[in-house]
C-alpha cells in the first residue's frame, strides 16, 4: 500500500508586542477624572496632566459664558493673573475667533488665524499650533468650558478621537460633580444686566416727594410772652413749671424796696401839696398875693399827683400777673430768682396746652423748596412708633443760628385736628415734604451737592 502524503505542522509565530502606553495614560486620566472631588482638581488635571497624553507644550482653560472667555487655569502656573497682557489679548482675540465660528467643535488652527496685530503678545506667542477643545453638557450640548492646547508640532486628524474622548470624559465628570444647573447658561441671564439697567433707569425716573428730616419741638401757638416791665431784680417765682394758671394769677414778683419807698415819698409830697393848695385857696379871698400864688400851688399839686401815680404804677408792675389762662412755661426757677433783668427781657410764657404747633429747625444743608400747606410727618421721641400728621404754615426766609450750632430755617406747622394734641415741650424728628422730583435725583442729591461744593463742577 502506498503511503499517503505526509502532513507537517509548523508552530505559530509569537504575537507582536502591543504598545499600551497611550491606552494606559488614557485609562489613568479617566480614573483621575472620576475620582476628582472639586472643580479645582479637574482644572489642575486638564492644565497639567493632559500635557502627558496630548503632548501639548502649554494648556489654557477658559470659562465660557455668553460667548465671553475668562481664563481659569494655565499650565505651570499656580494662579492666573487676568491683567497680564498675554491673558488679556488671548481672551479677546480667541473670543472673537470662537464667536465667528458656525460649528462649535474641535478646531485646529495657528496663531496667525487669530485677529491680532504684530505687536500683540499673542502674535509673539512661541507655540504656533493651537487646538480648541470645547467641554459640553450631555443633554443640551451647551459649552461651559473651552480648552486651548498649544505646541510647536501641528495637530493631526489621528489625534482627534483621543482629544474628543478626553473632552467627553472630563465634561461628564464635571457635570456629575457640580450638577448641570450650575454649568448651564440660563436664557434669562443674558438679559439680566440690560434688564437691570433698564429697571434702574425706570425707577430713577419715578416721581417722589423731596423730603428732609429736621429736629422738631412742640410749642404753644400764640403764647403770651411774659417780659420784665421794669428794671429790677426778680424776687420770687410764684408758680411751678407747667403749672396751670388763671387770668390774674401772680406769676412772679420783683424786689420792691426802693419802689415802695418812692411810692411812700410820693404820697407824702401829695399830702403836702394838697395842704398848701387848700391854704392858698382860703387866703385868696382876702389876699391879692395869695390869689397869684394859687395857680402855682395847683400846678405843684398836679405834679405831686403825677409823681404819685407813676410810683404806684411802678410798684404795681413789680408784681406780674397772668393775662390769660394757660400753663406757665420757663426754663428753671433757680435761674430766674435773684436775677437782675432789664425792661423787656423775656422771663416766661403762658400758653394754652390745647393749642399747639410744631417748631421745625430745618438745617441749611437740607433746605428744600417747602410751600405753605405741604404735608409734614412728626415722630416724637416720647412715642417713636407713632407718627403725627401736620401741615406747614410758615417758612422763614432767612436762616438763623440755632442752639445746637449752625444755621437753620425755622418752619412752623399745625397738627392735624384728627390726631391727639401732643404735650408742649416734646421733641422729635419731622419729615418735611417738598415738591416732587425723580427718584434718582432724590437718592443722589447729597452726593451731587458734595461734589459741587468740593470740586466746583
């Protein structure tokens, strides 16, 4: 039997070794992205660790909001100085280039593709070839971060899948870390700034009354001023402070020793003149010379009577009485008793407690155009939670010195009849309303005044 053909078996060749260095770097990068705890760690991974797998010389990470780029991280830099010339020029030129693209995807370009002048920092940037890589949200595809890779070697098509895989991995990690709501650009935000500016302009044009705050005191309306009728010394104040008095009640008395002596002397002079006049009148019936002296004697009697009446009047004036009913208002009893005063000097006043008004001291720096009948709101210190209404009745034309210092216009206002009558002497703060002005002028009136006073513009 002939033998069949012999079959021989050759051993299979050994498999060629596979280069797993790039795959290992990619897997390690994805693992690092998933384990990142904060967005700052993701920024550090992109700016620093991406250079190992992409062979980029430098990486810039920009935040993308409404087409505006702001630098967040740069390779080999612990912090970003956004005022640096390169950063400012790069944000501007790269933002214009990115805004002019129709398709917002991976872009390979050179620095000459950017609209920059020869003297700009970007034009002199040492790395010529650039690659723009956007990070997008999964659902909407909205771009929230833009990464720029720079190196000397050109970027090739073979590197595109790797770069896109890196962008998708880090975008997913970023979105999972902070949530899509914080990364998404809400449509209303683009109208926030212009809308807010328009709202401020509209609010600034709203008419509001021009108001000012000033100290106020409750005073009596048309009080009776008690002044010194003679030159003398106050002996005693006969009424207590704020004591009710009736018409004719004694308010205070003066030292009357000399006045009473003058009155007594005048009475004696009148008695002497009357006796002389009677003697001359009897003698005039028989004596011609007595008839001639009678006229002189009568004149002397008239003079003595006039001097007596004047002395009595001065003595009566040493006791001051109330001209009408009310309450006695003065500063301090001790300051009045024993005080030498001159004729006409003010001592106290008598006012009706049910008939009051408000005395407002409006500072010159807060002077506003206030007309009679303008509304006034009063907040008394005794009851700060309640407000009292009033209407302006008088405005002084000239500023006068006030006890607290400075100059002020004196305004007077009558309280509303519907409210309770406040106590005389109460103090507080009054809000005086003037003409209506735009709200913007109301808020900026004082700053404008300070600028005009200090700068003269």
